[in-house]
């Protein structure tokens, strides 16, 4: 059975209120000091009665008591020996001689309050009065149990009203609290079905709390998932395209050779193309594996201290067959410097940047590579004077499979992974890279390495 958070909130509130009401009703007699509450009232009643008796005279006492017949209290006027007046109900007033003497010793404004041993909820109040010039004790017995029960019932009714009103309010308030969570649940189900465009609306000025933070985090998460899903789709599309193109070439040329469509003297040329396409697929496979490895949290990272200038010289020598084939002049200005980094990974960075510069440099062109220490940073610049990069293409330059001019994929070898590998390796080291380029004038890639490294 699915339990709604809405019902849980309402049920919890009502349960807490009911338990509170029960405890309040049980603990009220203990929390309220009955003596403090009623002693003053009982004293006022007795003093008021004494004032009325003294003003009206002793002969009007019976008539006066008849008027108070509907009030449940008993009256006794005595001096300890003689009883001047007596009005009793079910109980006789238990008064001793010493109690009367104590009452007569007190002043009119200071009545004596005694406990009725026969009934703990009743009190005996004595006030000294004068009847026909003689001192007497006006003794009143009052049972306030009914009044106290009325008070408890009043408290109980008040708490019951609190329960009813509070329950109604919590029903309304819970909808305000639960509705955003319901929206999040519906949106999460849509995401589970593959719809990453869903967002949860957040009204301005509302949900400036933990629920609002949850909505913001959820929307941010769905945005990132949408980007990842788009990247995944592009990745699959690009990989499929990069693999399909050489496979189509290999299949076509192989079929032509097998069917003797290609003359014997031209077969070597076709086999050379097949070999180049296989190499292209091999490079793509290597780059894909390298990207996957770099994305993995378990990729080996072994930084050591070594000479950066010597590493770049070795990278230039490694690419010598490529730049000598195009008669490119490599100009080096390498300041001796030592860095702390993963030597193998950084070698891949320099090889990719130099190879990239060679690709887009015309024959008999120039490539300049320099190391400088500027502003507390080591900068490595690789500059070519080739075709350059359009301004609008620079922000996407390090995206996977991105090619500035896809129409020239065949004329310029590459699969759009080289610069993304460079960016990933530099990110692992917490280094950075910037690009400046102008179409027709060449490009400059600058790697920034903090001097602490």
C-alpha cells in the first residue's frame, strides 16, 4: 500500500494534537493550584455575605438565605456556644470550638480558610461579624468541585477546537508543502522514460527554502542529463560515421580487386588506400580507448619531476617524418624549466598539438614552439601559420569529434578527438589551454602551467 506524504504529515499532526489534549486533560488538576485559584474567590464570597448580613440586620438573615437557596453552600452563624443561624444541605459543618475562637481572633478582611476533612474538594471559610452587638463567626462551607470540573471541561473544549481548526489548517498547509514534491515525482517518472527536457516550475518569491533548493538541484540535474544524453547521441553518431566511412572504402576497394575490376598495375594504389583507411580506424580506436581511459576514475596518474624543454624536443623529433615530408621549418625557443606532472600523459599533449599544427600548415611553412615563464606561470606556445580557425568555431574546438570544416574530413586526416584528449589531460593536471586564431594567418595554442608544478 502506497503511503502518501500528505497523509503522513496530516496524520502525524492530528496524532500529536490528540495525545497533547489527553495529557493536558489528565495533568490539568496537577498543574493548576486549586488553593491559589479558589481561595481568593471563596474569601470574597464570604466577606460579601458578611457585609450583606451586617447591613440588613439579624432579623433578615433567614429571608436572605432563602434568596441564596439556589447556590450550593452552607452557612452557620455561631459564637462557639450558641448557634444564631444555621443553613445546611447534605453535610453538617464540622467546626470545633478552637476553630471558632481562631475565626473571632482574625479581622474582617482576613478570613480563615479550613479544609473539610469529609470532602477534600470543599472549604470552610470563617469571617468574624457582629450580630446585635455581639461577636459571632460567620462560617460558610463551599464545595468547588463542580466549578473545577467546569474549568477542566472549558480547557478540554478549547483544546478540541484547537484540534479541529488545526486539522483543517494542516490539511490546507500540507497541500502547499507536498505539491512541489508531487511535481518532482511526476518529473522524475518522465526522466525515467527518457524525457530529459522536463523541468519543475518554481514561482518567483515562493519556495525560498529546502524545497526550493531541491527543485533547483533537480532542474540542474535534468539539464546536465540532457547535455549528457545529447553528447551520447552525438558520440554514437560520430563514432558510427568515423567507422562507417573507412569500412565503406575498404569494402568497395576490396570488392573491386576481388572482382578483377581494378587493373593489375593499379591494385597497389588501391591496396595503399585500404591500408591508410585501416590505419585511420586504428587511430580512431586508439583515441577512443584513450578517451575512455582518461574518463575513468582509475586511470593511472604518476606525476614526476622532469625537464619540460627536453620532453618537447623529443616530441619534435618523434614527429620529424611528418614535418620533413612537408618541408616545414620547426623553430624552437625553449627556456630550460622543470615541471611536476605525468610524463607519459604530457607527452601525448605535445604530440597532439605539434601533429595538429603540422596538419594545418602548408608545405614550406613555419611552426614556432616556445617555453616562457610569464607572471608566475610556465607558458608553452605552439604557433602555426596555416589556414587558421573561424572565430565562431573556437568555443567548440575541444569538443569530442568536433571538426572545424567537416567537408574537408577526407583531405585532412583526423577524427576530432586529438584536442579533446589534450583538454582532458590538462584538466587532470589542473593545467589550462587557450587558443588565438585568425583565418588565413594561423593559430596559437598556449598551455598554462602554474609555476608550483
